[in-house]
C-alpha cells in the first residue's frame, strides 16, 4: 500500500512539473526571464546612482547588455559592471523574447533614464512574451528610474 501511494505521488509531481516543461510550455521560462530583465534594469539604475556614472543598457529581443561609462560626462560606455558578464541576462529558451524595449537606455547618476539622445523617457512598458502571449510587463519610469 505504501508503494502504491509513493508511485501515485511521483506521478502527480511529474504531471504537475515535468510534463508541461517537456511539452514546451514557456510560461515559467518567460516569468523567469522577466524577473531577470527587471533585476538587470534595477541593477543598472542602482549602479548609476551609487557610482555617479551613466550605465548603458543595450537591448535586443533576446539580449540585455549592461555597461558603465568610466569617464565623467559624455562618451562611450566602455566597461562592464563589476560582477556582470555579457550573456548573463540573455533569454536562454527559444520563443521567449522581449518586446517594445528601446534599443538603448541610459541610466543617469541622478536616477533618470533617457534614450541616448538626451531625451528623458516617460513611462516605458517592456513586454516579455512566451508562446505568443505576453507573460510579464516591466514598467520603467524615466523621471525617477523606478523599475517595476
């Protein structure tokens, strides 16, 4: 009887977790990628304020790259943030993409965000899509730098 109950519990666990994953359900993967993107954007904002340097975030549909400007004022973002490597915030699963993210975000030392042309952003919504549906929306407030 104990063996039967154990087998039933194992089948239940497999049905709940393993089967959707094997069948290509990207809901969990999209949620995790959304959390990673939000975390990277918060890291960029906090680093810009703490270091008093501009942090550049370059985005594509599946990648997010963080760099810091070492020189005061204008110039290229030429150094990696400490502890952050290229590819760290890239989408690892096929079909999970980031939509409507500006290609360049500059997190300024005063906490604001602009588009790289000196124009402060307003509200920006970044959608994380998986399986052709939006699974998470990340909102940036360009005036305060707040990421939620």
